[in-house]
């Protein structure tokens, strides 16, 4: 790890914790994960995650959330690499699939506003596929906040510095669907 990164992490930690009265009142600070370690953490968590859990891949400006059910880790790899790895791991999991959402605002950012946005958008579409839905960022944050009250949410921050590059994976059961649940509910009643 570079010395400047270590010094920056120490400065951030000191500023965050200097006003904490107790450990329980201090915010969660994500550890900078060495290359590959974030994937090992995801591999360990994925079998525990199920329907109603979320995985979120974010840019650097995404806020550090303090909800009890929210875990934030840092992947020091390009956003598209992290997005591709998470997408592949979720697709390979036998117990879950993901409803994928991207920030709707991303569609409206122009090259003049943010050079390189078109290439990034193209990469996201290529990885997420046509079934990914565009939803306003604040709506997704509200849904995530609500889910985090009862269910686990894993946030993976990346070094991306382009706005509205957040991909949300709302996990669902891969081996049971709403049609079968409706049939079962009819029998039970």
C-alpha cells in the first residue's frame, strides 16, 4: 500500500473518531481491501445472503451509511471490473438471482458534463444486460434504507469518480417464484 494512502486513511480515521463518545457511536469505516480480498469477503457472504438482501457497487462519493444492517467494503479496482465480478458471482449462485438497477440520472449525463461517460455507460449495459432497470437514485436509496432496517446490505465502494455510477442488486430467491408462492398461498388459506 502506498504511504500516501496510509496517511490519508489515518487522517480520515482520526477525523471521524475524534468526536466519538463511545465505540458504538462511531461510524463504520471500511477497510481498504488488498486486491482480491474484497472478492473473498463477497464469496464468504454470498451463501448467507438471500432474497431481500442487497449488494451495491458504488463510486467514491457514495456516502458511508451507518445503518446496523449495512456493511461497507472498499475494492481498489476499477468499477467495471468489480461490477463484472459481482455480476458473475451472483449469476453463479444457485440460491439467488438479482433484480438489477442503475441510477436513471446516468442516462442524462453528457460527454460535455463528464468526459468518458458514454464508454462507461456502454460498459455497464454490456455487463448488466437489457434486464437492468433505470430508477432515480433517491428512490433506490430509500428502498435500500428501508431494506437495511431488517436485512443485510453489502456496499462495495470503488475508486470510480464519475457521478451516478451505482449499481444495485436486489437479491431474490432463484428456486421459488411469485407464481408458485401465489399457488401455495391459495392452498394455505
